[in-house]
C-alpha cells in the first residue's frame, strides 16, 4: 500500500486526509475508495478535467501524462506544472501529497456540453 496525503479542500476534504492506496490504482480511485468524493464527471475515461489534482510531492514517481491527458489539462482551472488528471495518474510505491484545486470546470453541469 502507498500513502497519499490529501491536503485540505474546503468542500471535498475540509480537514485533509492520509489514505492508503493500492499500487496500480489511480489517484481518483484511491480517493473515492477512501470516502473523498472528488468530482469525476466522465467516470474516469479521460474526457474532462473535473478530477484535476496537483501532485505536491511524489510527482516524478508517476508515469508521464499521455498526450490526451495533456490536452485536457490545458483546459483545467488552476493548471500548474505538477497538475494531473487523478483518473490517469497511477499510484506506484512512492508516497504522494496531492491537492485538489478549489474549483473545477464541469462543462456538462454548466450546460456547455
């Protein structure tokens, strides 16, 4: 199991959390399995940006983002150099510290789909 520290997020995880994830699981799957209700509008199919996270520690342990993920990340609110779509970032054996951005862009919810 790999430790993921989730920094506080006012709505999704107000106190922050320390969770355990299985290697080979996506960050999104790990968050959801541990009761952290991160938005994931496309059901983890790499078709939106609602599960965007910033990997504050352990970023280099993740496999590089594929081109499709990179293209979507360009549309994410609060994009940073260590941004990933949590549905695409697969946990390995290195502990991670992740931050869920304050906002997400959900085109379907906002009627722009």
